[in-house]
């Protein structure tokens, strides 16, 4: 029905992200805006950019684990997902940011963010696991902190249940009390997609169960694509929350790498697929998708 519009997001003068396309189409309840994802995920646009950048002339401030939290948040959530479209600094702030009753992220937009960020986080975890604490990983962390705009350049680490179930004794208890049929279903998923199961759990803890719900909840007032959906203060709060918890997640990956005797990777991850009661394991999140279409009312 309408012309197809390219969705572009400027990271800096050297990098403009392709976030997909938007066009008006006919839906079951009237005109809709159909947002299709790009051919190359946002994460896989940002990662080569960082690999090609030089090391920053000065090491960024803060501890390594603090920088790891910020780097993971920047790469997987802030710039590596559809959230980049909603927080685009080149757009004016939507007036509805001042209304606590207005939803500013639709359910389908939230699903796309969850999927893209989790797929990105799984890839980031795999990159780390190829050489835990290695030179390439450290370089990418420092480059992400130096070159990707973020409201915070270091983070604290948020200790919680996510870290506790990395311990073999606690992990064994979580697995033992799980329903037997569910345990075997999850075990099969973990054997096929261990990093994605862990990424889903980590993102659920670090992103979905956080202050973003204050932006997501509320009544429908439209979902503009030409206006920024959150204030700078809200972005700072979101990214601080995410960074602290992703810092813990990367610490867990280090613990797994250093564990002696070391359990197989799927066995280390298994409790993260069974921890619903701890509000860690999300419900019915995909293990295979890297993005998804979004439909919004026109």
C-alpha cells in the first residue's frame, strides 16, 4: 500500500546501522506498518565495525568486569537490537514519555528486541568461550566501551541468584527438583542450543525483568518511529541495570571456563533452563530465531 522506508540508525559518523524496512500494508483490522528486519543483524553489523577499529589510545577506565558489562550491553542490547531504533539520538523525544499511563514499546517490538539481543548475546558468549580472557575478547570489550555511545562507560556487578546457580552444588539442586519430563525436554534443548539457553536466561534477568517494563506497560497511544521513545535519564537507568547484570553473566562464563573438574558446557547451562521459580528462565522464548517482523497500527 505504501512506499517502503529504510530504517537507519546512526551510531557515529563512521557507522550507520541498517535496521530494516517499514511499509504500510493492509492488515486484518485495517492499515498496518510492517517492519521487516535487515538481512544482516544489527549485532553482526556492529561486531565487524569494532574488529576493524584500532585499539583506543588509552585503556578505558574501570575494572575489566565493569567494562565487560558495558560492552555486552552496548553490543547486544543498546546497539545490537531493535532498541537502537527506539532510542535513536537523532530523533526528538516523544511527548508521551511524560505519561506513566502510555505504553512506549509494543508487544511485538519487545519480542523483536528480546530475540535480537538474545541471539547477539549467545554469539558474544560463544566468542568469549573460544578463548576465555583472550586478547581478541579484551580488545573488543575495550573498543566497544571506547567507540559505542553509552551513557555509562563502566558498571558495577549485580550479585544474585543468576550467579548462585553457576555453583555445581546449587545447580544440582535446581536440576534435581525440576519435573522429570520438563527436565528431559530442557536437557534436549540445552544439548542443541546451550549458549542460547544461557543467553535467554541472562537477558531475561538483565533486561526483561527490569525498568524497561515501566516503558513497555501502559495503554496504546501510538508507536511513532520518527520519535525517541525514552528520555536520556531513562536510557541511563536502563543501561546501568543491564550492564550490571551482564557483568555478572560474563563472570559466570569465566567461572565455567575455570571450573575444575569442569562439567560439560550443556550441563553447566542446564539449570538456567529450569530456573523459572527464581525468575531467571523466561517462558517460551525462541532458541533459533535471530530477529522477527513487527506489525504496528498505521
